[in-house]
C-alpha cells in the first residue's frame, strides 16, 4: 500500500494489513515490532510527544499542573511542555501560534495545528482510580464518562478548559497497555 505523504487517504478497498509486498493476509496485522523484524526495518519505540492547543495557555497550563499534577519542563508564551511520565511529553501550545515554521539554533520545527475537541489519554495505576475520582471532584472537574474495558482496564473521561477530552486509563485498555 502506498501512503500519500500529502495527506491523501489510501485507495478504496485497501486494508492496513495490505502492503506493497503482500506479506500479510487481508485482515491481519502484526505488532510493530514483528512487522519491523519481518521487513528488516527500524521500529518505533514509543510516542515522545503529544500536542493540545489552548485558547488561554496560562489557564490550560494551570489545569494540567494543578489538577493532574504534571510538572512543566518548559514554559514560553507559545508552548508549555509537561513531563507526562515514562519518557512522554504533553505539549500545550497557544492556539494560533504554531502554523508557521519556527527556526531555532538546532533546526526548523515545521508548522502544525489542531482544531476541535482533541483527545489525550494518560496512564494511571489501577489502584489509584478512587484517588483520581476524589482529586477531580476536589477541583470541580466532572467525570463525563467512566468506561470499564473488556481487557480489564478502566478509563475516566473529563474535559480540560479548552474542551479537549482527557482520559485517565488503567492497564488493560489495549493489548500493549
């Protein structure tokens, strides 16, 4: 399958399991590690950064620091970078401040943007669910949904000040978590 890097969707009727080499039967897709090994290519180890966009970066940054207890590693008028645990970073950008490329001493950061109600899920230990329910209530943050997954995990969903959907998820949500 050929992916158009300009954002075009794969051709109708194609499957994620199909490749240009026909290595995988329709409807099957190996793990990224197995796929990388079979194709002799480098593999992705994890997501390093995830981004959200804020109408009021100060209010949104305060929410993530105060309600969720995330530590800011970098704070600028354009961006607040939070340590989201286990080598992960949550980036909160000022809405409208990231559309153009940014030149730095290290290189160029391509422009990007996000619109609408975006979603981010943060991992939490299973035995901390009641503590999180209490913490959210203490900050007057309503839980809009609590989902118990077939794999054994539980997700608490709520909104940040910009309406983004924030999920606190325990292990058992995905096969790899």
